[in-house]
């Protein structure tokens, strides 16, 4: 007979949910996790990880084309899309197995099914509409995540119009592709397909691509993508899609003019919506706003004993935000005194080519908040390692509060910047000022030296520029 | 194996001291309990006794060395049969020389807080390290806030920026004390000839503590005249019966009894509360060649005049010889400073932190006094009470002086 009473039940096994389950187990709680599909969630199975596998393929492919530049020979360069997808799926399934193991190791009871709140401290689990088990718990964490937003007329059909999920497992490689939306998801797919030789058009409704990033970074990325042959239409809207047998005619409005373009495939990446449906929220005090659950600084909802973390709640919608919230939430439940999450300390990474990474306020946001700023910039072209790598396009930008020396934000575009941003994130968490960053010895020759020089530049002290 | 003799910690807060003098030479035989060296701390010179027997093999730190860190090896003691050649490896022996004087009792703590801290520490107002993020430090410095007065909410109580912001917003934080004397700017040299007397540890502590007191404590002063005709009479009578007591002894005793009546004057200010001391321990300022020191007459309210007199004499003479033990000058709830012997009529003293009151006693002298409409002659002593207004309000200080005056003018009440 399965035990059905727990200290904590986590609904959803993504990076937020499984992290919550492990942390709770570490703190001595008896924990269950309910997952309806794959442990590891979107991130691991259909998001962060498999796309990184695809983008790695694109990167290697790109370098193979540059072989001559490095004194190498490579002929008959090509790819097998089936094998590319297979590798990506293999990576996902390896990690999925890893999470299964972690659950076992941490003595987390995993239920396969869909959980729904059915009263105070109660959940019923069903699978394919059939009841599986009724569970009770002192505390419940909802971590059901989010899914692609569907705009009327742009709905994904899986054949001609894709969402991220379809875009990850193409059966054939399109020659032309329209990507609607230039957020992290849209631009990563655009970059992947563009690099493998597809003619990609990106349509963004706002005035620049990757609009959450610093304007300067957006502009550099924009220029790089165009150099690669990507067509970018900003302040543009896809008015309609006409789906033919094997292509789509898109009506795109830009600068008050409507034009029609034909694409083999379309990716709709116009944001996400929270998975708030069919959770039994109706009978509770839990508030939902714009498809996301309203939660407090310790992830508590308005319903006592029920918490919500990750993409189900407010932005930023990032796996590492979910995982961090999981820890804060569980520690709070355990009676500890965790610090609430500081949103401005959460780095964001986009793995297009060139990569984009940032943490904290953009220059404009800092100014809008009334800060007097000192801004440092250091270009990749002035960095020895970047030149040696043959990757000289990019920028490291830092924004300081002139009054206190607080690192308000850091913004990078260029190769490997996603691996470097953590340095600034640590600096922000430790509340260093420009002084400590200046006093830190950065190893030579590395790309990270640019992080040092950018700080120096903010104070007019850059050495190698 | 040779034993390393380590620099002793002579008080809980001592981090370094001066090795003033070696009383044994290399090669001297040492028995347990022998005084082997004199160590000078901020306020006193103390004797260091040997714990183990043996021969003083090697002096590592020569006498006269300043800023010797606590637990730094200062010499090597050879046990029987060991030669000085064995001293080289100098491995740390955990059971090495225990410092002679026992650590000061816990009550001594507050008085010495800043004493042993190296002058370079940024938080002059507290001897303990304050853990704060660089940004918190910068923001606090900009706002002129003393980090020591802020409670940290970060990991391990580290002060983060939000804590400083909160303190600024709530106005709960102490404004940073100006840095200690050591931090004052360079003195301009106009070419006049001079000699320089290097600061003793004591001078540095006096400078730091009094600067802190005068700049951070809201002082006010109350002055009262006391007729000491009766005291002079009683003194004579006592002298005739062979008991010699000074006017100052009466002042000590009268203060002690007045403090029993007005306990708010026997107190300390802390961030959270006013600490009222249960015992009446009176610090009596004694001038020494190196500076001022305030040995303590403990439970002065319970002691007779003769006992107080003998105790003050003993403490003063040992203070001048720098032979006071730590617990004899650390603590106390109230201070008396008497410059009557110099003919000073009246003066205002600086509160001796963490106490809240100090009584400045002038010379008793014959003065013209108007009494019942007629001018008469009386011996009058003017006393000024300096008060920390955070704890002692004007009326409380006045109440104390009134009680004090009543006792001084009617000394018979003190004897009861």
C-alpha cells in the first residue's frame, strides 16, 4: 500500500519542482512529487537543454565552414537533420534519467499523473482521466510551469507552424523560416536554423530584437545576425498566416505597409502562458493574473499551505529562477529564514550566435530609476583571447551607480558570455563595488579579462584600450 | 622538547601589547611562578609569570618591542637536559606558558572595548570586526552611519545594503563617530623647534576614548556649592582619634550613598536599554606620569570611610607604579575627578564611557557666604556633575547633586 500522506507534495517535476523536492528531503521532510509527463520538465526535455545540444551542432557546423581560416581542411560539409535531432533527444533523455535517479536517492516518492487540489491539504491524481491516488500533505508547492502562448491565427499546428516543441524535432530542414518573436526562444531557434543554412526572417513587434536586453547589446546582436544573412523586421506585426499544402504565406505589416512573404515553416515564439488550468485553483483563495499565479516573496499564495514557484508565477521565466525559488520556498516552509529572491541578481542568457548574457539593470533602466550612472565598455576586438579564438565581435558593458559604486547591471554579447556572466552575478550578490572588481585578478589570456577592463573603463581606467 | 612561551592575553580584548621588560636573561634558571617579564597593555604594566620550570633558552622578542601579537612566541623555555640547539624547530606547544594574571572578569569587558583594537581598524567605536558588504560600507560611509550600530540580515549576520538603507530610512543607526585621535590629520610644521614624545598605549587609549566621549555623548553640566565646614570638623575629630581621612574620601562615600538614591546616575547607555548597575562601584581618577587612570572603589556604599580611605590610597599608589590589575580599573559605574589639591575652584570633566556621570570636585576654600541676610565665612567646595543626557536628564542630575550635597553638608549621615 503506497503511503499517501506527506509533509510536502510538489506538483510538477521541472527545474523548480524537482529542486523543491530535493531540498525538502534534505531538510528531513517526507516528500512526494507529481509529474504528468517527464521529470525535468520543459527545461530539461523540451527547452534549455535540448536546444543547447542543437545550438552546439550549429556552432560546430559554423566552425567547420571556417576551417580554412584556422588552417584546416574540411570538404563536403553537411548535416543529417535526423542525427542532429537524435543527439539532442539523447542529451535530454540522459538528463531525464538523472533526475529520476536524484528522486530515488533523495527518497522522493514520484507519482505519475496530473494533480489537482481537492480541498485543504488534499490533491487527487489522475492519469488519462482515470483516478490514480488521493494524497494529503501539510504543504503543497505548485510548480506546473508554462507553455507557449498561442495568438489567434498564429496557432501552432506542428506541421507548418511550429511552437518551440515542434521546432526542436524537425523531420526535414526548411529552406525558409519565419520566426515570430525575438525573445530568447525565438532568437535561439532563428540562430540555429540560420547557421545551418536556412533563410530566416525574424519579426519583432517592438523596436528592437531581444528587447529585454540593453539597447546597445540588441543593436550589436542585430548587426551580427544581419551579417549572417538573417532578415530582421522590427516594429512589425504578422497580420495573418495562410497555410498552404507545404508552405505558409505571411502577411507582415511594417511601417504601415503590408507585404506578403512565403515561408516553408513558421515558428511562433510570442511568449508563454502559465499552466494554471485544471489545478483546482477555483476552490481556493489563490489569485491568478494574466495566466500566472500571484505569489509573495517566499512564494506563498493567498491559500494557506499552498505555494507557487517558477514559470507558473511572475517573471523572469527562467529555470534558474524556478530552482532558486524552490529553495527559498522550502526553507521558509521548514521554518528557516531564507532571503527573498532579488530579481535584479538573476542573470539571463540567450544562446544564439553571438551569445547574449546580462544581469541587473540596463543603462536605460538605471537612468529611468534616477541613477547617475558610470558606464564601462570593452569590445572583443581589443581582447587577445578573442582574437586568438577568431571571435572578435562582441561587447562587455557595465553600468555602475556613480554615487555608491554599486554594479547596477552588466550586459554582454559575444562568444562564451553565458559562461562569464556568473562573475558579475557573484559580484552583485556579494554587493561588491567597483573597487573589489578592480582589485580582482583576472587570468590572462581569457575572455573574462574584458569583464575587468569594462569595469576599469567605467572609471576611465581601461588599460588595453 | 622546548616549550614556546607565548605572548599572553592579559584581558579578553587584548590583541597586542608591548613587551616592556625581560626580568630574566637567556640562560637563567626559571621556576614555576617566577616573574619573567613585564608586559605593557594600554593601561597597565603587568607581570608575566612562568608556568613551567626550566631554563630561558632564547628570547625571541627583545624587550621594548611594541605591538607584539597575543600568542606570538616571545621566548623558548628549555626543559631539563635540553640544549639551546633544540630551540630551532620552534613547533607550537599547545600547553605553553599560560599568562600569569587570570583573564579579567567579564564585567571588565565594556570599559575596554576599544582599547586593544589596532588603530587602523575603520570602526573606531567598536573593537569587534563588523562584517558588511563593500556596498553596505560605501553606502553607510556616504550616509555617515556607524555600521556597528546596524544589525546585519545577510548570511552569518553580514550587513548588506538593504540593512543600511533601512537604518537610514528608520533613523535607527548611530551616526559614525569621528575616527579616533590616531586618525587626525597631519599637524602643520611651522618650523618651531620641538621634541616628540611617542604615544604610550595608555595615551592612545585616553585620546581615543575621550574624543569618542566628548564627540558622541550629549554632555551637560550641573554645578553646586557644598559647605564643608562640618566635614572639616569631623575630619579633625577623626584625626584626633587617629583615623586620617581626606575630604575626597567623604566625596567618594557621599557619591556612593547618593547613587543609591539616584540609581540612574550609576548606569550605561546601550542601543537597546539603559543598564542600571546593581553595585555601586566608583572610579576615582588618578593622575600618573603616563596619563589618567581610574581605579575602582567597589561597593563604596557599603564601606566605611576608613576602609574607603585606605583603599583609595592603595589604588592610587599602585596606579602611579603601574601595578594595577585589570579588574581594578576596568568597570565602575560612576567617576570622580578631584583637582582640589591644585587649588582649582571648579571645572567640568568629560564623561568616562560607558558610564554616564562624572563628578568634578574643586578645592574647598573659605568663601563669603550670604546666610539669613548676613555675610558669613564658610568653607565651600564647588562640584560639577557632567551627565550623558541620553540617560540622565537635568532633573535626575540635580536630584543626585542635591542628595550629594545633603550628605556632604551633614557628614554624620554618612557614618550611619
